[in-house]
C-alpha cells in the first residue's frame, strides 16, 4: 500500500513496485485517516509511507501498526531529515528509511530486499542460526556496496571480502589474487572498489627494499 499525498509521486512509486514481479500496489492513501482505514481493511504486507501528510504524520501510522500488532512492514519515503523521526522509525521497526528526493534505484533495491525477506519467512516455520543471520542481514544491508560499478561482479566481490574475514587480515593485490583465484589486475580493481565503499582502507608499506607496496586492511566499523 502506498501512503503519499502527492498523486504523481504515488503513481511513480507504484510503477517502480510493478517492476518487481512479486510486488503490486493494492491501494493508495493520500491522508493519514484514509491510510489508517485502508491498512486495517487490506492488511498489506508492505507500506510505502510518507511522513508529511495533510492531516498528520506518517510515523503515527507506523506506531499504530505496532500497537495493533498488524503484520505490515514499512518503508519510510520522506523529506523528514530530523534524527528524532528517523530514530522513532527505527525504534518501531521500519524496514527502511529513504530520504526525498528519492533515488528510485535505492527504492528498487529496498523492495528487492523486502521480497527476499518475505520469501524467507514464508519458506519455513522453524529456523536455524544461519537462517536467522540471513534474515537480519536482509534488514541491515549496507547500501554503500549495493550499487556495483562496471566490471564488479557480486559473487567475486563477496569472495574478495571473505579474504578479510579476520579484522586484522592484511593483504596485497597479489595475495588476494592467489586466495580468490583471479588475476592481480582484477584483484586490484575489486580492492579499490572496497576502499571506495569503505569496507577496506589502503596503507602504504615501504619495507626494506624495492618499491612501496599498497596494503589493504579492514576499515574500522
């Protein structure tokens, strides 16, 4: 369900949702009052929620969902940039918080994560620790590495990241190339991508002889 008082923007959000075959918009509310009525009648799985509505704030709807124990998850899409609103949204279990003007690629990625979470929850009635970790990872995805640059393939990227599983791990492009089974040039491209996205930091080691070496280590959390 889409809660947005700007009709054109609501249509855009619905169009983005339709690009995912597992998502469809069931209705649109332009006010807090109508959103409260519709969410109880339709019981949607997900609400795309604006905060600034003509008759109140969307955060109140999120709090209503929690107090009424309704199952809908919420992706906030709002111009509200104050920490208090964001903190309240997180405290009441918002799935995501997207600041206007909306990056539509960012919204698509959030919808994809929600679908993955929804599918995982439907797949089994009992879970193990690995499944629990996957569910929490879907909620806490780091968007700094979501948008892959040209030539960056997600599976290879994950293998490069795994080379730094230990926080104190220190690597060069050569050692990563050997560990992952890729060329040194490819390894350097992935390592620099990780530096750009702040997963790694680069250091220069001068050693005793030869040219300075570029070393890579996990960045601070």
